[in-house]
């Protein structure tokens, strides 16, 4: 028996805005709209799958799960993500090599240092 993560889902108040952000941030394509109105975004190779689900509930508190993104150039990607609508945030991190950011609806993610 094998088990693999097929897709990560994010609840969204503004589905269109969040779709624009994550499609641009991760170079994804909107490939399907589900029966509940959610969007499935996939990269060209089919290995990254992100689901965006409509929600009326506002985000409260810190995420229990977040994405760690590994860029080729950390500073360039942080600047690009900020231009797309992300913001650097402080969740109490100290002197760490990654940058904690939030998407347009406040969901945290980290931009790791370049390899």
C-alpha cells in the first residue's frame, strides 16, 4: 500500500484574487473548477497541485500547516512575491535563514534560502 499527498488546499475568501496570486507566484495554471466552486491549479509538469476552496470564514490565528518554498534567488523571489501582494510577517522567528511571508489573505508561507 502506498500513500502520497496529491494536493494542498487553501480556504479562500476571494477565490479570484488568491488564484491570481498563487498562479503567478508558482507558475501554475487553473485547470479545473470543482462542483463546490473550488479551483485546481497545477504546474506544467503536473507535480505541484494546489487547490483553492471558497470559504466565508475569516482566517484566525497562525496556520497549522504552511508551505516552504525554495527559490533559486531568495531576495529576488521575496521582492517578486511582495509585488504580487505577499507581505513579510513576524511570527516570532529569530535569526533564521528563511523569510516568513503571508499571501493576500494572511496565510503564512516561508521562502527558504537558495540552495
